[in-house]
């Protein structure tokens, strides 16, 4: 089962279920600790590590149907249904879960991603992480310097090194599988059909190009009640760039 962390001491109810937060590619539940802790003032919040990330099990596949089944298993363990928020890759996994197991969700928030295949990949970041010399590493700052030399933007260096186990000199990412499965990660399984009719919010960064007007017909065909909102001044990493605004948008939607 996926590794997870709980925040808040509230007992979930039908009107106020637990909120499950699903991170994106190369991330972990740890990235969401601050937002989860703040949202935990009024509900139970659960962050998790997806397969091949963090402390969760390694697996040979990284497809969205498989990730959806991982989430379904965790929700069953938590005694769901839950509210679900997923960012980027985590947003696609959350959408897959909603289509395959709609009974496990009350509300769905999809952060800056659409149910479509994208043409760009994230291969350059795998290459950069592989270039880090782990054999002599003693602190995260050394890895950040090497990532900078590999051309990784400063804002992403600390994000990646949160998945670095300095003590054991290894990445808490299954880079080989993520590399091999990249086509699936940037894609979208056309075999997923049906729809999720529960309340759904597509929350995007106003400066991001991941959710475009031409995606709306596809979104509405799968999520007919979908609403759309943008965070001004935010890009794809909207929860990190505008954390308070992101938190406020989630509260408004979840409490409505």
C-alpha cells in the first residue's frame, strides 16, 4: 500500500470527509506538508507518496489505471469516500480514479492538468538527477549545485532534492521506471471511458498552458459538472507559487 501521512484530528463525516492530496511527478507527500497542515485545522488531510516515489512501493508499471488502483486501495484503508485533490501527474491519477471508482469520491479538485496527452516530457530532469554524483554526497546543497550545472532551474533544485536520501546516497525515485514509462505519464489512457458526475473543480495557474480552452469539451465529456478557476500570477506549480490563494480556493470549493 502507498505510504501516507495524516494531518488534523477531525473525524471524517459524510459532509466533511478526509481530503486526500496526490502529488505530481518527482514529488512526494512531503511537498504538501505546509498546505496539508493548514487545511488540517478543519478536516482530516492525508498526503501520500505515489508508487515509484518517496517511501511507497516500487513497481514496474507507472500507468494511470494502476495508480488509480493504488489510490482506491488507500481510500478503502482510510474508510472513504474522500475528497480528492491531485496536481499534474497526481491530477491525472485522480481523474482516472474518479472514472474507474466514482463511488470512492465526494468532490474532485484537478490542479493544472487536463485529461489529454501532452507533447513535452520530463526526461531532462531524469537526466539531470542521474548526473548527480551520489557517491560523495554529504548534503543536499551539493546535489542542488550539481543540478544547477545540469541546467535545472533554481526553483526546482530544492524540490527535487526533497526526494534525495542523503544518508543512503540515493534518490527516493524509481528513475529507471519513470524513464521507461514516460510516454504513459505524459499521455492519457484512451481506454478510460464513462464520466464522474460529482462536483469537480479544474484549478489552474493563469500563467500556465496546461489547461487550455480547447481542452474544455473533453473535460466536460468526462466531468460534466466541472467548474474552472485560475489563480492570477501562478504557473504550473500553482500550489507552491501561490500557496495561500491555492488553499483559499480549495476551502471555498470543499466547503460549498
